[in-house]
C-alpha cells in the first residue's frame, strides 16, 4: 500500500494511507498514543499479573509497539515472547524514515528498530535476552491461533470502518481461545459494537480514558472457562 509520512502532534511520525483514508496512529501523537494504550494500559497490567508475557499483536505496522515493548521488557526486566501478524509489511525505505528511535534522548534505539523490521519472517528472533519476536506475514482470519497461549493481546489493526471483517465476535472468540484465563486485550477502539463483540466472546470489558484526542479506549480481560 502506498503511504505518506506525517509528523504527529507529539513530534513522532506516523503514516497515512490515501487509498484507505486511514492513519497508522493518532495524528495527535503516535508515540504518546502507543505508550498510553499498549504499554500503560496493557503491558504494565499484564506484567503485574504474569511472570512471563506471551504477546499476540494484530498489526505489526510501523513496529512502534514492538519497540516500546522491548524497552519495557529491558527496563523491568520481564521476559517477553512477541508474536505479531502483518499481511502488508512496510518497505525498507518507509520504516527506516520513521523517527521513533530518535524520540528517546538517553540512548539510540535505531539498531533495535532495524532488527525488529529486518528479522526473518516465520522464525523466532532473539532481540535481547528478555525479548524474542516471531513475525508472520498473514491476515488474522487465515492464521490458526491455537489455544491457551497468550496473556496479552495488542489489537492494533486498522479501524472497524476500514477492516470490519476482523472486528467481529467470531474473531474475538478465536482470540479468547488463544488466551489464558485473566489475559488482557487492549485496543484503541471504544465503539459500542466492538465492546459488545468482546463481551459476547467471553471478555470482561472496561472503558478507560484515552490519550490526547481520544475520549476512551477499551481494555478487556478473558473470563474463566
């Protein structure tokens, strides 16, 4: 897909997809959005509950969530196994133009960011002693998720208006089966239809305050069987 590089409100980059009229991140701040939703509302909650974290990410995209998660895994430290699905990987010239590693003034993470993007598909890559990544070039609907694997899910696909087929109850049921009891799912969408689908799929759902420019986000916890 053709993309256009933009600078968001907090100075970090995002990508705009003209054919979809969709951005990869909030125009109010890509970095602050990912930190608030996926790290503070998702990773930190899971880290308090589990010794190791098995993450399923729906939409590798720019690699921002993976980079931030690696940073947290190193900081805590906490062992993380990161499985991510991405049917449309970015070209080298696109992801290498993103400024996420340069947003952190204490250390350059450019090499880690490069390794996250250039690691081979369909094999486990050890980025550090606390962080491994397994990237799969496949759509969510085609992937066999398995059962009882994940305790944290980053649902970061394009929005329900753009990809309605993956925001359905059936999809969330399959994700719930792939998670362990008490596992956490976070997403930027707070649409009523999304929350209802999650509840019907076996999650307890709560609305949380959103980042700049967004009133609410969604966090869901898998109920017991």
